[in-house]
């Protein structure tokens, strides 16, 4: 059984499991299946808008796919999320990426 299959089984048993959804998105991203990964990130962030890592990793996927404007918007949303949740490390990482993209 590959990782995605196992994670989908977890989601079948627990549809609200954000960690499993994030894992699927990351596996798809790592396999180069960017569109499918972004679909999973979108579901993740719709269902769990405070899942900070989802913003940063989906912004990376968007930027890698040449979708700079969307990546910038995702980072701005992620910085807001990180601020709400008190995640200063994530703010720093996303702010650095945002500054790079806005150059």
C-alpha cells in the first residue's frame, strides 16, 4: 500500500483528519501532481482554515507552477492565519517567501 492509499483510508474513517489531508497533498506535490495537490490543499484549508502549514506548502506549489499571483495571495492568507494562531516561525517563513515573490 502506498502512502496516499493509506492516508485516504484514514480520511475514509475520519473525514475531518487534517493531518491525513495535508499528507495526501504533500505526497501529490512531491510526485509532481501539482493540480491534484492544490485541490487537496484547497479542501484542507476550507475545512481547517487554521492549518498554517497548508498555506505555506500550497504557496510553494503555486509558485513552482508559475502561478505567482495566486501564491502571493495564499501567503498573505497564511500570514494572517499564523498571526491568529500565534505561529511566529510560520510568519517569518511566509513573509520571506512573499518578499521574494514580490520582487
